[in-house]
């Protein structure tokens, strides 16, 4: 995922557009990194195929907990550049 995030950071600062991170996102921290690096959306298909759609509850809970611990009130704050 490092290469994806590196290029996302480079492109999102240089080329105003909407970006999606696909592949390699399996956890809340992965999704958080992608959003903070410039992604507007994050796809987690393989994770959901592996653990089932109910796993979204786990991801959302971890994501919410991280945001609270780091005093973010919204996802928009994570994406602020």
C-alpha cells in the first residue's frame, strides 16, 4: 500500500480531482491513511469477500474510535489539506 499512498499524495496535491484507493485496504488504519493522503473513496472488496459484509461494523467501529482518540469530529477533517 505504500506505493499507492505515495503516488496518491503526489497526485492529490498536484492535480485537483477525485481519487479512489483500490487494493491493499484491509483495515480501518489503512482506510484512514488513504483518506488522509488524499483519497475521496476507499474500496475494500477483498476484505469484505474474506470476512463478509458484517465486517463493516468492525471497520466503522475502529475508524470511529481512532477519530475520537485523535479528536477528529468528521471524516472531512481527515481529508482537509
